[in-house]
């Protein structure tokens, strides 16, 4: 079904629907998760195809995406994810990122790694990495270094802490610089956190109890109203020594 994009905002859509834009508007449209464009770059006067069901969202001036509770991750080039090392195969690590197939990670894709100085990566380790190859015709490929060869926060995640899963939409909301939940939690319980675009979150607070409290709030974040969140944080703040 074809829908004018302006009327589809905040409305539920299904995979296969089209969001149309008037060709006379000259508006350059950027599409986010859940939408697919024909060709490359920006669109002007065309339609965006919906590739997953959910609710259409819009951000000024002309950014559109579909907000859904999807948990199955589809790799995208440039995105940062938390992966689990599942095997070593020669010079390559196989990494589970929650998608339909495993990604590859070269031992040379770590800061300071050489043929003689290999990184200490074991099966079962968690890695925070970025996709450099992600398309339907090639095996997904990860790296733990940026374009300058620096780790820049990527690499093997420490053995302590807690790993849990949330929907992709919640992960994206938590990564927003304007996310009040992250700020409010940080004021109550100092903690370390790594959030992957694949819906995996690793968190570590000063104590196991605080780690579990932080994880519980983040897991239920998407199902709470603003008023419910205020009540939760008030209750938590009253119990902070």
C-alpha cells in the first residue's frame, strides 16, 4: 500500500508498504532503519519501501525511519555491535552478532596487532567492533580499529559485568545523546556500559546488586511511560545510601 509520507508519520506500516514523496517538493529524504531506498545516496521525489513492520517516525527536516520491536539484527556497514567469539579459524575469528550468519574478524584488525604480536582473544570473549563489510552478497566483516588504526573504545570487553539483550529500537534510543534514562541512572549508580546497535548491552556497576538494578531498568525502559519512569527513579533514589 502506498502512503504519503507526511500522513504516515506515527502510523503503523507493514513490510512492503511504500512511503511516497511529491516530486515537485524537491525535498531530499534520508531513510533510517526499517526503510529501503532504490539506488544510492539521497532521494528526491521518490518512494521509500518499508522492509519491517512498525511505526513510522520522522525527524526534521526530512529523516524517516520505522520504529519496531525487532530483535533480529541485520548487519549494516559502519554500525558498532557487541559480538561473541564462537570459533578460531586460521587467522580469522568467527563472531556471533545476532544476525542470520556469523561475521569474520581478522586478528590483524586490533590495535597494535602483528603476525608476531597477536591479540589475546579467546572463544567466548565479548568484542565491541564495527562493521566494514555488510551486504547480502558477502560475509559480514568486523574490525576493532578505526581508520587510523586506533582501538577508539573497541576490542575485547572485560570478563566481569552483565550482558543482556533488548530490542533494536530500545538500543537506538539509549544511544541517543538526549536519553534521560542514561543520565538519571548514572547519577544514582556509577557504571560502565557498552551498547551495540544489534541490541546487546554490557553493563558493570560497583556491585552485582547495582549492576542488576541498572540492567533491569534498561530492559524495561521501552515499556514504561514517562510517569512510570519518574516513579521508578524516585523509588531507586530513596533507596540509595
